[in-house]
C-alpha cells in the first residue's frame, strides 16, 4: 500500500474523486469493475433508479466474492485431502518431513 492520495474515477457516468491507500491503477480497476456491474444492472433494469441499481450492483459483486471464497475453501479442502493421501504413501520415516525442511538433491 502507498500513502493515501486522491484518485479520479468514473461510476455510472459521474466523475468522483476518492482517496485510496492503493495504487492509482488498482483503484481505477476496482472502480471500473463496479461501474461495469452497475451498467449491467442498469441495462437489465433500465427503469430502476440509480441508488437501487448501485445497491444491486454491490450485492452482485458481494455474491461473486462469497462464491469465490466458497470455491477457494473447497479447493483448499481438496488439496488437503490429496496431501493426506500422498503423505500416507510416504515411508513412515518421511511422513513428518515438511517441505521447508527438505534438502534439495546435492544441497
């Protein structure tokens, strides 16, 4: 993170100045992602007022986050299961060896 500084972004056709601890390019990318979600909502529901559309866009993005977290947790659980099966394949003397403790061949 960097020192907070103002960044100009555009959301729903409105230019805004926000202060961010993140790099300018990252802040603009996040804003563009939200703006695209908002545009999708406004396209699908053109009569909806801007405030409600922004709330729905925020909910849609939050749903994406929760789904991604769920996938991440499921992937972590699958990796843990595979790791446990692999550990059981190792000779008992090698089972307690952690990856960071392993010595590279010739090292």
